[in-house]
């Protein structure tokens, strides 16, 4: 363990091109996918949370079921979509970062929707009644609800970021863990472990934790500043 | 103004069952009664927030305003909260002036730029009252508009309601727990008990006697 700690520090400052490339792809994939999932999920979740229509509960149950979607199943589904026999083969997304981002968004989107829905569902009666009394339109009510839950949205983003960073099943199937192209921290850890290079794998794990910690501190700072 | 016959049942319990009732146009009618007498249910049905058992929706028209019991302060400045209810027939400047005047009259001018979510309960209710009074309505429903205010703030709020009624001539339905408030503000009193109208009287004293 201590050897891994020393090696992780050495790796960070070694100027290792492979490591920096892996960190770069990891950051690109996690930041983009978590942000896109949030961008799409928050309005949908808010709408589900504040609306009352026939079939709403069924949609919520379906969403909650997809929150537990195994990443490898999502990866397999995307693989079949993007592969040579899939309907999206023409887009050449297999073994690309874009393909990995799409797979991650598919995994994270139900979580973003579900978390926002359950949060706004508790706010909904007061917001709906107040908005109704003021004769506000549905879009205005949606915007106000999103504004009301902005601190929760930041927490949701942190959760999505953590999930995206820790994910390995879908990205390894869709990305293929190709060196200098689609290899991310988790797939690299998996590769080094399977090669028996446990020290490097552990060192990469520690670096991944540090990156996660730094991103969380950064987002928490934004949250605290917003609260002030 | 005619309040149609309304009935509302929650799980076999009838919380409101009233016949068609006429209230005077351009008056302030206080709706009084004990807890659970159906006052807020009546307000919510009339505002269109909920439907009565027949499913008739009395959805709010542009001419009806409603301040609910737990009016929410949106996470915007106090002034922006008021401007959410800006009168579309007035210019931006007129609405700004109106918001400033209302804030001054309700004693919140120094909080105009403050986040409304950080106001106290009483201040929030003052803000909510000023917010709903931004527009002119034919019918305004106020559900316990001063319930969270401290005693010192109530006279200004009541004056605001009276001035608004005089200026716009609108019909106001004031849900209140306080017979004293009904006496101070209302032209007539609708007394509810267990969801039924006990009396609709022109005289507040008569109701107080009951």
C-alpha cells in the first residue's frame, strides 16, 4: 500500500505521457457525460416532479428501474447500436470517446431524472399552489422550480460525476480501452490488474481518488459561494 | 358574485358541502370558522387549485388572484418576487413603481434586494401579500394573509387590503381565523362549520354573537 502511494506520487510528477493521456480522456468523458446527463435530466425530472397527469407514476417507476441498469448491459446495448450490424453504425461511434459519453449519459440520465423528480416532488405542492395563485405559466413554474432546487442540482451533479468516474463496464465495452484513445482510469486499472501489475493499478486508483476529491472540492466551493 | 354549489369529500369524509351562494360584488367577505371547517378547501376550489367532487374546475382566470396559506418566497430578490406578478397591461416602469410603493407600505423596502427565501415567516407573508396585490383582479382570494405576522405588522397589511379593495373595487374573499379581523375588514361574513354554511350575514356582530 505504501509502495503504491509512493508510486502514485512519482507517477503524477513523472511527466508520464500515458498517464496524462488517460487522465485527459477520463476528465473529458466524466465531465461531459455528467454535465449532459444533468442538462437533460434536470428539466425532465422537474417536469415529472411538479406535473400531475395520468401515467406519471408509471414513468417514475420506469425511470427508477433504469436507475439500476447494470453498466455492462448499457454498454452491450450501445455496442450493438454502434457496431457494424447496428442502426447507428454509420456514425462510427464505437471505440470513440463520443460513444463512451453517449453510453455514460444513458446510464446517468435516469439517475439525474430520478433524483430531481424525488426532490421537486416534495416542493411541488407549495410551488404549484403559489404559482397557480399568481397565474404563472407552466414554463415559468418549471424555471422557478429549477431555481428553487439549485443546491440540490449541485449535489446531483457531484453524485453523477462520481458515478461517471467510477464506471468501468459500459466504457470498456463501448470504448475498448484503447491506449492513447479511449483508455480511462478505471479501464487502465482493470488492465494493469489483469496483467498482475497491482502497484501501478493501485497507484492509478489513488490518483483517481485524488482527482475525484479535487473535483468535489471545486464544485463544493461553487456551491458555498452560491449559498452566500 | 355567485359561488356555485360545491362538495368535496376526502376518503368518505365530507369536508365541504355548500349550496349555491351569492356574495356581494365589490365587497370584502370574510370566511370564518374553526380549524377543519372547510375554509381553505373552499378557497382552493374557488381558486381552481383542486376540483370539487363533480370534477368541475374553477380554474383561475386572469381576473382571479389567490394567495395561499403557505405562499412560497421564491429564491429571488423580494422585488423580483413582486415583479413575478407584474401587471402585463402596465409598463415596466409602472410595475417597478408599484412594487416599490407596496414594499414601502408593507414595511419591506429595506429588504427589496434581499433573497426572499431568507425572510422570516412574518416577512414572507407580508411579501406574499404585496406580491398578490401587484395586479388588479375581479376576485381576490386571501387565505389567512396575516396568520404568521406579528401584531405590529397586521394594521399595515389590513390597510393595504382595504386600500386595494377601494382602488380596484374587486370582490375579496378573506379566509380568517380572527373574528376581530373580520370585523375590521369585512362587509359580510360567511361562517362555516364542518364544511357547511352556518350563516352568511351582512353583520359581523351577528356572526360574532353566534
